[in-house]
C-alpha cells in the first residue's frame, strides 16, 4: 500500500476581494475577515438593520410612500394625435 501525497487542496490564505454589499467597496473575502462578505462590522450591521426595517415595512404596508418621481407623468411627452 502506498501512501498518496496530500492533494494540493485549497491554497493557503488566498484572499479574495469581493464587493461589499453594504458600501460597494472592496471587501476581503478571507477567513480573517469575520464580516465577509462585508468589508467591516459597520457595513454588516447596517445591512442587517436595513433588512429588518425592510421586512417590517413590507409586512406592514406595501405602498408606504407612494410612487417616486421616477417616470414622467402625462404632460408634454407625446404630441396630440389627430
Ligand atoms: Zn462596506
């Protein structure tokens, strides 16, 4: 019986930089970053807080603030047809 050498598994600490979902900045996705995929504790907490708020809102009211001024309302967009 021959012993096989250990496979070259996961390379040691290959830091992976991802985008922080909290602030959009670079975040180290590595074991030494306990807040991954966030870049910092602040972003992690902020995101969790936002999540909770969102859930509360959706659960309570759906159209809370009404439509935003995103789409132009009827006005001067189309010329009148004859
Ligand atoms: Zn961040």
